[in-house]
């Protein structure tokens, strides 16, 4: 991890960026990371079909400082409905490049083969060895640019199936099937300027476990610290693997209510206290989104159940940043082409933000 | 990971929101009950409002013809349902009165013609305005207060608006789809739909928004509910830990008696809230809070024997009901169980924190025993100290440590904070609070309601306890009276009568000893509040820290 260096607020050295940067220079995506603020992520989140367990994994490559090698961090966070959370440190063991549908485009494959997503805490658990299968089309890429030289690009894909060995260390290891979400992120930002975001998804299982979900929903709200014009929001709906409804930010409203009880929030990884982690804002108890396009509309209501506060070391200061992974229950009502749908399924929502608001020095 | 316990502060339903009907007789009644609710449930709001009001006596006239007087008293507010002559007079009719509480209205709407009037000097009027502004902003968040104002609205036949606060964004062409706020309103089963229940916040309204992390700052807590919840959590833990084995009637049933009789829940609240304020989980502090309560109950059993007390928490003392030998033994049993409970934290908090807890517990017990010895020594030698400082020293050791200082320090340790400097700063704040608590305890023994207080009336006088009021009285009376009092106090308890004690109480009232003690208690609480603000900045703002702030003001406004 890098820390304590001066934050490079300017553009990467030697680069004429013009008024704004909206993405990496050069041939995307195979361009070297320019500096310590630039990063690539592969993000995975799954919920088992019996709704008892979930996992969230983030594999990050961070730009190098002073021309050195890029830094890689890998975190595996496991959840069990009865037993809570278990988390690796920031360097979970990744034996080989993980599966990603974005690196291997092509038609969905469902035939069994060896695990292509293996991740294990150095402590032994949590650990997963899963075979991942893409069943749904990816979403269009989203872009957010802010603070002139900061930007974030991401692309999500719901309906990813996972089958294989699952050992969260809280209950005996087992072979299981899960369905979830995959996302790639490429961006350049510092956490205070990033502001915060709310990302989330749910998959409504279909009749067959080896096919795409009946319905899937993905939403995102990015709120950089700059003006509201830089805020980005979207909701997307998939029907049997095909994206059928997209609601842009000008047709969306996002609200929250209440607070998730603090005892439902666990701070992870276990080394987090060493970073001088400070308190963050309470996580909302309920998140609601409503949006429309013409005569079609969608309502989402997500009730938060349990949360893990994943503490992320900052690249630019000694003060860490926190991402809250929240498990809960999603209810979705939507009306499309004159017919109404109502479904409910477990979902995962990520609340991140507040790095600029709090610091120990400010509180003293 | 999650034990499934209820989190403190959340589970209790405030009276009047569900089931229980509230009847408000008049506007003056509404104001009086609002202030009473604040003093009881959120004393720091009342203290802050009292600070704004200062020495002003505010005469209030209402549109329904009722009157009231509002004034500050010892870091708190007091309402009299009758009119007194005051330098500032206010008139509210129902429109302006409800607008005062309804933050959705603009000031220009509040000040309608004939709806509001105020008279006084500009400086005093502004002080009153700040007082009402503070009450409107902070008291409106308490559900017990909301219930009162909701009931008043209903009594006037007004519709109850359900809003999300502010004019809100243009809803847009949504057709039949209800907005997100509408969805949210249906999310909390049993949630009160009062005029200012505005917990819904918009993150993004198609044009602008604000981050979720900026939405909820620390809020004033309903201390009454929180203390009850913490008390119950600790009591449940105690009752779980007392073994189900023989001898039941001679030991274990007796050990259950005092914990089962209730109490205020001050120590568990301090312990659990401090743990939360330092970033820990409240559940981590429940066991150590239970251990402190066990020590406390053991001290009480022995203390009641030493003081020859008759009643405790509304019933006969343990030694009165079961005899001194069994009571002493039950107290010993509770002490042993408390040690065992402290040690049992190893599996939850680890060895290092548990060792730190043990260290703190040893200090707590030593201070308490030394303090008790000082007072018993005074009584034994028929000595009454002349200086307040001697009394302060004694109560700091006897009560201050195990009632306030140590519960806070133990809570911080349970959260993993063992830095001596930070623990000392915390202890300094709550040391002041402990002194104020004990003085108020002594006052309540003399002038409190017996049903609430739970001990026999004037028990401290009958026991010859060296209270601040007694010390002040001895300084105030003539030498002849002083000798008479010393002679009376030197007699065995059985030879002191209730009638004589009432006479001493009347003498105290005439000498201003009780008012003097109230002022000293208020001074220590105010000093604690100042130190809290000035020296505990290293604790981030949170609901738990707000609870600790409330406790400081609770100690000298409490009724039990």
C-alpha cells in the first residue's frame, strides 16, 4: 500500500489533458496505469441460491508510485446469514488470473470445467474455488468525470452464475451454486474528491439454475464532491439475460430512510483498526429508487440487513476510506409495455463515501 | 457474530405513539408536558435551552386563554401552569404555536397577523427566540415529544400532514408510480406519521443531490428509553449468569433479588454508550456492564446492612427480609460472580482487554471501599466534616468511581482503548458527574417521591449519613443547635425517630441547605459538561457520544 505521498492533483506528468479527463489516454483498455491514483478493479459479488451465504471480492491493480511496479490488492469478503462476516486481509491468494467476461467476450458458456475463480485468504478461510458462467449481456459502460482530472469508468454484468467449492470458515465447506454480479472498473481518483457512491444489484432466479435470471436489476449513483452536474445515476433492468430497460439520471430519484443499527455493521478486515479507522456516517436502513421512461416506470426498495465496512487504505493519506457492503432484501415493482411485475430477491448494495468529511485532525 | 440482541435505543415504543392515548388539555398543558418530557428524556436539550434563556422569566399567553411561566432552573427548564409577572411576555395562538414546532413553515408564515406577539427588551426577546429555536429544532426529533404535539393537533381537529420536509423536487410525469418517499413511508412498521417525522432524505432528485454520508449527523437521544434498554440488557445478563443450582432459597434466589428489582440503568448506559462512542460494539460492553452491576448490587447489600437501611428499590432490604447472615453471604456471592463475569470477557474481547478490565475493576473496588470506609469512620467517630471538599473527596471515592468513572473507562477498554491519558480525560469528566449524581441522590432521599426513589423517606437522616446538606446545616446553625444536632446524630439509629428527622429536614430547608446542595450539584454537572466539550474532542461525534452528553445533564434533573 502506498501512503503519505503528496496527492497528484494535476494530470499525469507530460500529458496535455485539455479541460477534462474522461478516461485513460491511449488505447483502452491496455494502457499502463499512469500514477498512484489510477486503478483497475475486477469486482465480484454472489449470493447462494439458498440465500444463506454471499461473497464479495475485489481485485485491484493500483498505479505505481515513482515508476515502480503496479500494486495489486485482493480482498475476499464472505457472509453467512447466521454467522455474519469473514474477511481476508488485502492480499488474499489468487493463484491465477481470474475469470472475467470482459476479457473473454463471446457467447455464454455453461458446460462444466475447472474452477476459474479461485481466491483464498492467507489464513485459509474464507476461500472459494468457483466456476463462473456469464448468462446475461453486459450493461453499457458508465462514465463519471470530476475534479478535472479524475474519472471513473465502469461496466457491470448481472446474472453471473458461480458453482463450486465455498468455504467461508464459519460453516463447513460445501459445493454450492450462487448467482451474482461482475463489474470492471477503470478510473483515476482520490477518495476525498470521489465523494461517494451507491451501487447495487439483485437477480431474480428463473426456473433453471443454469440459465439467466428471470429478472435482474443493477443501479448506480455516483456523487463526486464537485457540482451536482458531475453526479451520475442509472438503473438498468434485464429480462432473461437481455437488458430491456435503462433509466438515466434525469429520470431517477434516489432516497434513503432510517439508519442501520450499528451492531449490524462489522468492520473488516481485522487489520483495519491499525489504520486509525474513524467512525463514518450511519448506513441508511432503507434505500428507495424510483424512475420512469415514458409510460414505463420502476420502483426499488432495498431493506438493509447486515453490512461489512471494508476499510481501504488511502493512496494519498494515512486516513483510510470505507466501502460498506450491505446485504438486504430488494423489492422491485416495474411497469413495462403496459404490464406490471413485482418480485423480491436478496441483493447487495455498496455504500461508499465520506472520506472528505471526517478525519481525526478535523475532529481534534 | 450477531447474537440477535436488541440494540439499545431502538426497541422501546414511546408512550402515546401506539395504543396509549394522550390527552392534552390546553396549550399551556402542551408546553408543560413537552418540557417535562425533555427534562426526563433528553436533559441536555433542556440544559442548552436553559442556558439560552438565562435568568429570564418568560410569561406565556396562549390563544385558548391558558397561561404558563417558563424559566431556567439548575441547568434545566421549569414550567409553571400559571402566570407570573416576567420581563418578557409571549402570545401564541394555535397557528403560531403549531408553526413553532413545524419546521416546514417559513418565519414569515409563522408571524401572521394576530398569531404571535412578544414584548420585552430586544436582548431578552432574542434570548427567548433562541430558546424556542433550539427547542423546535432539537426537541422535534424526539418521538415522545412528537406524540404530544400530534395529540394536540388531533385535539384541534387538524389534519396530520405526512411530509418529507421541504417543498421537495418536482415529481415529474410519473403517472401512477408513487415517489420514493412514498415507498419509504411504508417501510417502518408502526412508524408514527406525525407532522415532523421527516426521516426520509433524497439523495438524488433528477437535478441535484447530496451524498448519503452527509445525511445523518448525531442526534439527541431519548435517554429514558436508552437507560431502560441498557438496564434490561445488563439485568438479563446477570440473571443468565446466576447459576441454576442449590442452595436456591439460601443463596441464588437472594442473589437475583436486587438485580430483578430494577434500577436506573445509569452504569450500564455509561458503559455501553462509551464502548460505542469509542467505535466498539455495544454488545461487547454488556457483559462488563453486568459485572459492574453485580458489584454494585453486592455493595448495596452490604451497604444496607452497614447503614441499617430498611428499604431498597421499593421493597424491604435483603437483610430485613432474609436476615443479616444470608444477606452478607449473597453479597459475597455476587462479588464472586462479578469477578467470574469479568474474566469471561476473555473469549469475547481477548486477553489484553480483559486484563485491562480487571485492572480497572480492582481500582474501582478499592476506591469504593475506601470511600465507604471514610464515611463509616466519620459516623463511628461522630465526626461531621466542615468543608465541602472533604465530602467531595469522600463521594468521589465512594460513588464517583463505580457509578460514573469506571463504567465509562470500562466501556472504552471494551472497545479496545487503553491509553491512560484518554481514560483519565474521560474519568475527569465523569468524576464531576459522579459527584453531582451523589448529591442529587442525597437530595432525593430527603425530598424525592418515595414511590420513585424506592428507599424509606429521610433514610439518610435516620442513618446519620454525612450529606452535603447536613454539612451545610452544621455550618449554618448556632453552636447550641450544632451541639444538639451532634448529640442527636450520635444516638443509635433505633433511638432517632421519623418526627425528629422531619424537624431536621425543616431546619435544613430554613437554612437553605437543600438549595445549596442543588446549586453545588448543578455546578459540578456544568463543569462536567464543559470538560466534556473541551477535552473529549478526540471522541468522534456519534449517537453514543450524544448519549454520554445527555447523562451529564440527567444526573441533576433526575427524579429517581
